[in-house]
C-alpha cells in the first residue's frame, strides 16, 4: 500500500509556516526570516519514503491586499485550499481566531482533514494554551488542534505521524528523487531576497524582486548573474550603499548560502535595476512569475 497526497500549509503572516515546512521536509526550501511577507510564492517541498510521498506546499501569509503583488500572494494562498488532501492551518499563541475572517470562512467550508497547529507555545503557559485550544475548537470544530513549537522542534514528529495516517492511498505524483517543484534558479532568487530581508530596513525588502539572468552549471562550479529590481532610484542607492559596500555584503552572504545549498563553488554577479512601481504592474508581475498559470 502506497500513500501520497498534497499537504498545504496556510495561515497569517509570521506564524512560522516556512520554519515548519523546512522541518517537515527536512530540506531548507522556504526562506524563513523574522519579517512578515517573506514567502511570496507557493513553494512545494516533497518528502519521499518507500511507502509514501507527501507534497507539502508553503504559501504566503494571508493578508488584505494593498497592491497587485499582494493580490497574487493571496491567490497563491487561496489556491492551496482547492487541492489539499490535508490542510495545516498554522496559527500561534499571539493571534486570535477572529483574525482574517474572510479566509477562515473558506477554511470552515473545507471537506478535507484539517490540523490547526498552534505554534510558538514556548512563549506561553499551560492555562493560556488551553484557552487557545478551546477557542480554535469553537471556530473550526471539524479540525484537530495540535500545539507545537517549530523553533524547538516540539511535537512536529507527531504532526508528521498524523499526516501519514490521514494521507489517501495513491501512487506517487512525482519522481521519488524529486524534492521540490521549483527550478534551481528559483532558489537563487529566494536566497538573495532572504539576505535583503535580513540586511535592509523598513520598506526596502518589500520593494525588491530578484531575477536570475544567467545560470551556468558545470560539475564543480556554478556561474550566476542576477538582477535585483527596485521600484525607485533612491532605493537603488540604498541597496548598493556607499561605495557598493551594502551590495557587496548581500552578494557575499548570498554566495555562501548558495554554495551550501548547491554543494558547489558559486561565482555570483549581482546588478541593481529600477522597474518603476513593479508591484502594481501586471507586466512586471507576470515576468516575475506571480501569475497562477
């Protein structure tokens, strides 16, 4: 008997979805920083064993869109409600069940098994946790509620065990040696964005997109040319920094992470260009891969 299915991870921004996904898959697939809106795409991580294949999907945090990029991000999150064999709704000890009622009402109508995972329980106490579990049982009575701490790996093994029990019998959907649905270039742009999220403040990281223009791989080396797009000239100056110091730091840190990720030496060249107001441009969003087709 072989089991396979799609296990989709949804929830509001900054509740720990990407950290959890990386733990469950055992690969560092989703960038996970302390900033909200880190994940912009729907990213699949595939866990294979001889008896099963679990296709996990990490999705952007659900929010009310302020511009077209966020509209696309919300579409990625809502698409995860349509093809889930098991839904993981991730919340935490801070947020209340009434946050983002529109999205939650769609979850309430779902027929597939739902696991509500209350993350960050290490930041609370038993009494508060019991209140939170009770509140979620009221909002999603058909769901199982499981407390976890993704940061401290608490109860994550039991979540994985429960997912295995809930998976339908099915042949594998992907080759057994495949661990994601994204190409290598995608992870280059994600790692670049991660470094920008870590090293720049305020609006800058959210105004940035990264694109790989050249990816040439040999047995031992990878040569990458990448472009960081910003919305305004002033942002370009901030990304580059005085005498190019800021850009050099981002490039160096990204190269180190890429070498670890690919297990090869990487030569990385990064340029900065302006694409005015790209977050509200249908053309730019399509070229950056923010369409669902």
